[in-house]
């Protein structure tokens, strides 16, 4: 039911808010803390349903100096945490550049002609650095158990 005098209603609501501002802010903070998991689920659901927007936002962010620094920091952290993975990836890049290995045009599992990734199925040890299979994104995720 619409208010007879909307401007009066608006003024009363504003006055009520400012009279009880501390209480209202405390309630909002308590709700925010109590419903964190629900918010996280909603964010994930939104991101899943809006991949194009998320990718666009991320491309714009990583083009900024702050985004570039974030990537550098993440890479440095990865290098420190998993030096053997970084070395294996670099060995594959070098072998591709030198022509020692050839990247096929399709996935080894499903034969899809899509962007493919090197998967170190035997591990990242020095002797296994070039022991790879070429997989599309879905098959690669499946190999890592992220996709059923």
C-alpha cells in the first residue's frame, strides 16, 4: 500500500535511522557476520552464472599496476612454495621453443580441438619434467579431481 505522504514517510524513516544509528549499524554488522557463509555461496553462484563479467573484470584489474603487482606477488609465492612445478613448466616451455617436443592440436583424452595444456601426470621430478600428456581444460580438471 503506497504511503499517502511519501515525503513525510521518507523524512520519518531518515530521522528514525539517525536516532538509532548505532543500534542499526550494530544490527547490520551482526547480520553480516552471522550470514557470511550465505553471502559467500551467493557470490560463488553469481560468479558461476556470470563468467563473462568476472573474466572482463579480472582482465581490467590485471591490466592495472595493482593487478600486475598482485600477479607478481602470487607468482613469487608459487615459486617459493612449489619450485619443482615452476621448473617443470619452464622445461616444457623451453622444449617447445627449441622444438624438442611438439604441441598437438587436440586433447589426448577426448580429441577436442580446443586450447590444450601440458599435464605432468608422472609428477614434477627432474626425470619427469617432459613426461606430459596434452589435455583440454575439462580433461585437465578431471585429472586433478576438480571436475567429475
